C-alpha cells in the first residue's frame, strides 16, 4: 500500500512537471493515471475492510 501511495504522489508530481514544460497531453495522462492508482488503492482498502 505504501508503494501504491508513492505511485499516486509521484504521478501528480510528474503531472506538475509536465505542466511546467507545457506538455499538456502528458500532464493530462499523468493526472488520469494518478486517479487510476488512487481508485485502485481505495478499491483494495474497501475489499480488505469488508473481508475482516
């Protein structure tokens, strides 16, 4: 879970860097990728709490 959280944070940091470089398609892709990672982490957490 810590690695997944790192991936989310790193994705948003790279999104900000891409915006600074004005590569808007990459910024949009990294922004969506951050939300995909976050959604996957929330799904894992939800399934772990329901099975306990």
